C-alpha cells in the first residue's frame, strides 16, 4: 500500500504501464473498502468474475471494454461506471488504460 496520506499527487502518475502486464497499487485498504489504481497494457484484462460489493471504476487514461452481465461498455479517459455487486463482469484494454477502482464493503 502506498503512503500518500496528506500529500498532493497525481493519480495517473502513481502507477506505470508494463508491457504485457496488469499492474495494481493499493492506495487505501480498510475493513470497509479499498481504493486501487490499475494500469493495463493493450490486450490485457481481468476475466469474468463477480464481487460481493458494488465497485466504481473511473478511467484515468486510455480506453477499456467493460462487460457487465453480458452487456459491453466502452469507456474512455474521464468516464466512469459502477459494476453492481454479484453481477458477472470483466475488463479488457482496447488501448492501454489506467483506472481507479473504489470498492465499498458496507
């Protein structure tokens, strides 16, 4: 977990792209939720899965394809979507993209 508490920073610069990889950095990890940054190289993604909590995705850079319960969404920098709890979802990098994932557990 990164310690930027009380610091001014740029979210987009806190995680770097790596060829052929998905990179993540946890910014906040608490019992009631997490805030995590991700950087996906082009073509990389997360396979379909479910989560027991709603998750907010905010695209910081690039373009992602997000599937929720079989429906496809293309999101670009500056756009956001909420992936509902217990609904199957997946993510894939159309182009390299960075995202902020906020998951609240209560």
